[in-house]
C-alpha cells in the first residue's frame, strides 16, 4: 500500500483543533509531512505535540479539522488510515511474561501476517533493534531502554511506510537514548521509502536525526522547514572560542577583526563569536584564529538549532 499515492504527502493535517473545556491544546494546525523525510516535531512542554500525534494515531478524537495519512482521514476511517503506519506514542504496555519473539508473534497475528512472514519478520526486526541475543528472555527482566527497542520493533512489524514516534527516548538513560538514536539512524539509512515524524524536546537529538522541523507553541504552527534552512536562516553560526588565559580586550578585538566574523564578545572566560555561515568560512576561521597566537585551545560550534529554537519560542509567547 506504500506507493500507490506517491504524488501525495503521506501526512496532511488541516485546520486541526482540540479543545479540553476552555483550554485549546491544538489551535487550527495545518501542515504536511513530505515523503521520505524525517521530521522533528518540536515545541515546549504543553505546546500540543503529543495531542497532535495522539489524534493522528487515533488515540483521541479531534474537536475539528482533519488528519490524513496516505490520503485517508484518520478521523473517518482510522483502521484503513493506519494500515501502513508504525507508532510508538504512549508508554508501551507489554505482557511482561512474554519474550520478544512471542511479543512480535502476537503482534504479527493481530495484523494478519502468515506464520512464515511472522518468523522472517521477527528475525529481521530483532536484528534491526539489536535485541537478537535477548530474543527468548522475558520482557519483565528488561531495562526501560530494551523495552523501548521492543516497542520500536512492534512498530516495524508491518513494514510501515510511515512511523510516528512521541518522544522515543524520554525517560531513558544516556546509553538507552544513544541506542534508540542509532536504531532510528540505521532505519533511515536502510529504507528508501520511509517517512518518520518524531516529537522530542532533546534538540541535539533532532539536529542529529531529522532533515526537517515543524515547531509548534500554544497549539499553533510557528515554523516548518528544512533543518539546514532553519539553522542558517540568518547565515551566521555561533562559535565558542576557549583561550588558555582569560581573554583580554586586545584578544577579543583581534578576533572581531578577522574576516567573516560578524561579532565577538566575552562570554564568561570564553569568547562568543558569530561567524558567517558555510563550511568554507569556518575552515578559514579556524586557520585565521590559530595564526593569531593568542593561546586558543578549543573552538566549537554551539547548537545553532537551539539558538533558533529559543529565539522563535520567545517571539511566539
């Protein structure tokens, strides 16, 4: 079912609204998700991210508006709309006495796969989510990160063309987060027809995984664009420069005078530099700044997504 509507965006949300009494959680939201994109769905807590994804996966009903997946309105025909969709939206509930193999078999039976398909899919998926060696251990003995990998495995069971994830690394320790991110990265690299929407408030996770961003606040869409366009929209990048000694006025003036530097000012014991955008400029900046001989021992780029995100959220209050 994945390809027959290839001209159409796989997810189309139009005029979506959700009210809880007087509170408006999602406020006339309209946006489409491009085919084969990995879209990060961003916004502060309470912005309406989870509500939108729950409407999209038919866990709750919208007050008004429409949400289509592969051209089919979830609000009208949820079963058909979600046929080719994998989701990890609420904390997954498992039968803790089952093993991963039994859990995936159960899911396979529910979605109507044949015995042979269940067997081959289970092997393939356990490999993908790096759980092969625990395939016959009970889920009750697993860490939260391991359970989350099984939840992802369940979402992949029907070989979906669309995957919807609500904060997939929430509540995991750093190792668990890194494992989920690696699995998502591999999924993306391995598939040529997969559209992923993932909400998160871990910004470096989004800049690491996603190629597009939709940002919402107070239930309204603030911005939806290609991640590189957003991060370089003003053509500058923020660099932190660390010196062996506390920077002097003279040091800062020298840095400020370098080619392509927009501004340089002291930031604690470091120098905060705004630099014109692309790779060529940065390469030149590294060689220019080391040639100054002022004891620079580290230059790193601040997460420009974070800078942009905070600026946009502040403006939309």
